[in-house]
């Protein structure tokens, strides 16, 4: 039983309990880890549609004359290339190029940006953003609006057809990683074609007081084609698709280039925090690289298990599980670049046994585009 006395609840806590959610403590929030079961929920999202409560995520608003300048200096990706109503995935780094967090940047205009950060990092991120703002003497207002937003994610191949029943916004016109604002079942929302599952889908942001009915109305609209999903399925879905989880693949000591997301680092920008180290890593390489592994021997790789080669410890697992889609035991792990070549064999220490695993290509799963 979870001691809920000091934990936060999302606006949909009662709905989770009503639908049979198994509630756990996640970064100080009471959230469902599963409803019918992780694998069943995972597979349903891959083939139909799942509904996730992600109201624990953090939201910041950046407004003012220097908004674009500030955001572009803060992040490694290129905010100057964004169109109005476009979304950008990016890390933000410290000077040592370690990742403070990975986030989504929503562009309203050159003077207004909406940032979505990880729940566990809200306070750390807001402090960092303020530190950067003050160093730059940026002419912006920076507000932490996290308590003012709820967020639901509708994910899977049937997401568009289900959500379309509840809105007059033509969802087919919203491209992947673009957004607009509109009403969903009478509630004003940011409607974003984004997600954390590797599938098509949408994320809705809205005022908690105005959207309490949306959880059940979305489930009703989807009927037998949608089911409520928990954190467990969210994790295996993102893991198969090689989407980063902060505290596992990314942290203050790991750089985006080491994490294999160099495509988010735009070294042709005039300046951004961490640029010097990232430039050196791009040119000279890194001591570790995120790599996909598939078990050869029978065993379940888990986060923090050590990776060995030729009798010595060479790395560690960041995420590991049985893949519900592939029906194989797989892992993401940091290993030296020379061991990251396809079909290289390493060993993972699992319960005092050294079990063989081979390097495979990433992502483990990629959906077929229409």
C-alpha cells in the first residue's frame, strides 16, 4: 500500500481508482502503473489506442523581447528554425554538456514559447532556467505554470479517429510535432501531435478545473478501441522506440552525443550552453555510447546491471525488460564505442551470473509510416 499522505494527486486520481488502476509513487505523484496489465496495455497501444494521464509533467512559459534568444541559448537544438505552432524535442545542457533535462519546446511566436519538462525535474529545471535568464540578463518573463495544466495523451494508430469525435478541429491537418489550440468536448486545449510511445497520437493540455470530464469522455468516444494505460506500458513503449527517460538514459553526467541523440545538437548555432564540449565530442568521439542489446542467454536485464567484456566491467544497463512487441529480452546500455558495433557480444551480470548479449540496431521498434 502506498503512503499517500505526502504525495501529489493528478486531477484524474479518482478516475484511475474507478478504472482499477494499481497506484504507485512516481516522482512524488500517485499514478497508475497499470490497469489490466502492462503487456496488454502496451500491445493495445501498438495496435489500437491507449489513454495516459501525464498531468505530472511540468510546464513553463517564456515571454518577452528576448524569448527566442533565451530559448535558443538554453537548448542544444535550433529554436530559430521553428515555425509558429511547431514543436521541438531537445536537451538542455550545463557547460560540461551534461543534460539538465530533455524537453519539448512549443513556439507561439518569437516572443512566446511554452516549455514542457519532466515531472521529477520541475524545480531543478526552473532554477536552471532562472540562472540562465539572469546570466544573460534576458528581457523575458519566466513562469512555472505546472500547477495550472493537466495533460492527457491519446496514443496509437486509432488515436486520430477517436479524438476527432470530440473536436471540430481537423486533426488530419496537424502534422507530427505541430500543435494548435481548440476545443475538445467543450474544453479549451492545446492539441499537440506528439507522444512518448513511438506511435501516432496526441497530447492535450488544459486547465484542470475545466477538463475533469475529458478522461471518461475520451474513453467513451473510443469504446472498445481504447483502454486506460499506466506508467508501466508507457515505459516499455518508449523503451522499444529508444525514447529517452531522464535518470536512466540521460542525466547530469551524460551528454546528448553519448546518448545517441546527436541529431538534437546543432553545432552550427552561434552559441548555446555546452557547445564547446559537444563540439569536441563530435570531433574526437566519446568514451561511452548508448547501445541496444538483445539477450543471447536466458535472463532479464535490468537498469543499473553492469556490463562486462573480457572479464572487466565496461558499462551499465540504463533500461531493460522483455519487449512485449518483439517477445525478446532487450536492454539499452552504455558501453565503449568499440563494443557498440552490430553483433558484438558482451556479458550482463544478472544475479551473479555473466549472461551473453549481442549488440543490435536501434530503435528496437519503429512504426510503419502511413
